[in-house]
C-alpha cells in the first residue's frame, strides 16, 4: 500500500526553512569551491606542480554494489595539470567554470548548461582565434568533472539542464511555491524541470498507487489521452528516451518518499534495456549520483521479446537488428547486474534469437488502445515483469 503524504499550502515558516537550507547548502558549496581555488594558489606560491585531482568517470572506476543494487564510483583519480600541454586547456576550462559557479552562488542566481558555456566563452589571448570551448559538449563535461571533484550536485552548483520529461496523474505538488494539480494538465502534462530536489518540489497530496514510466512522448500521449492514470490510479511519466537527471531524481523521490512502485514500459531493444539499467542501477558516467538517482526495485514491464508470439503481432512490426544492436545486446548481457539474472539472460537471448527489435508503438498494430486497455493492465495483474 503506497504511503500518502498531505501537507498544507506552503507556509511562510516552511518557506523560511527551505530558504535556510538553501543558504546552508550554498555556504557549503562555496567553501568547496574556494578550497579548490586555494589548493591551486597554494601550489603555485610554493613552486609545486599546479594540478586539480579529478575522479575518473570511467567503467574501470565504476563498482557494482550487489548488496545495494546500484553502481558506485571508485577511488581512482587523474591529475589535470596546468603545465602539461595535453591538459592545460582542460585545466583552464575547469578554473573558468569554477569562477562562474562562485559568481552564481554569490549572486543567488542560476544558469543553464548552455548559459554556462556562453559565460566562459571567449577567445584565448595570444592565440589565433582559439576559443575557451569549441562546443557545449566540452563545457558540459567539465561541469560534470567539477561535480565529482567538489562532491556537489549540479543544482548545488546553481546549474540546470534543459527541461525534458513529462508527468500527469493523481498527485498534487508544490513547485517553487506554486501548487500544481497534475490531474489537470491537459494534453501536454506537467513539464518536469531539471532540478526536482525537495527545496524546489514538495509533494502535497498523492493518491496514486504506482508510477508507470514510458520511454517516449508518443507513448505517453496515448496513455494520457486514454486517461490511463485516472482509470488505474497512478502517475504517468516519460523521459524522451533515456530520462534526464530531473526525471530520474523525481522517480527516485516518488519511490523513496511516497513508497510508489516504479514500472518501466520501454522498447524491446538494447537501448530500451540500457535505459532500464540506468533507471534501476545508475549509469557509469554518473555513478557518483547513484545514491540519489538509482531505483533498485524498479521493474521492467515490457515490451518483451516473447510479445511477438504472445500478442500475435504482424511481421510488419519487426525492426531488423544490425551489427551495432547485436554488439550492444551482448555487452548489456555481460553487465554484472544482468549476467547473474536468469530472466534477463533469457530475455536478451530471445531477442537475439528473434533477430529483430520492437518498439512499444508496435502494439498499436493490434489496436489503437491495445497497450493501455489490454497489454499493461494484464502485465500488472499477472505481475509479469523483470527486475
């Protein structure tokens, strides 16, 4: 039975407490940023090598905590040195973003990832037009390096990403002081923001019994139009492919704070399987955030490789697997958290044996609302899922 939590409208006292927590968090983050800068300055004054230690965000430095069911970052670090031709530019980029973060905290303002890119963008003095960043991808990677180096989350650095993801269903939330009834969001739904921490979003009232997370907006639209969330008393979310951190964090909070089971309806292909893996265990590149993002008891509802026969689907829905798909499927099957799981080994083997992939939308081949009226209700009733 899902826990229900009801709060009064955000009061002045509650707003004050939240504001106090934000200021305390900012003070902690500022101390870390200044400490990083002081370390660089101290090395320079003492004539030592000037460098910044960056935890390695690599597969080899990612550890599988079987007991907890999540990926965690190891202790391996690399040194980013100023007087190393191969590292000098990244060192400069790291310092530039550190300076911008300090300014944002002092101004009590935030910037998007794109805004951070432009904030630090300029032509490097003494060069023939070389810029500090060639593209935003470079900037984003440096910001992730700073997150792990400082031990601070992106929102603690006052940086947010583009909104991507949608929610609708039997829950009322308070977003930045504004009450939002997710039962009354029309055809578009509530756009999930990049930052979904308790300081920003509070759960006011929830009657939902579970969360159904679907891979794409097209599938979400079918469920929303059929008002699946109303008929089955749930919350419906989507992440536009691999869900961004804001959606993953919100799902984790719904599971952890409200006790709602998370069911994932994803494509039957290596990429759908990987998305489930990221939701459940965390990702290699963001292993340092698994503590707040991963949902170890999330369940994979489908679509399944056996559904081609089980649902009597047409040959027209088959999408032939190419060499890249096959390679990726075998890689996923070798993941430690899938390797020892008979159900997942059987699932991936069946998909490879079929030789084709299937999208959730393929169920529309049966009937426009087959996925909402038959497929998902039956899977839920029979508890037919993979974990």
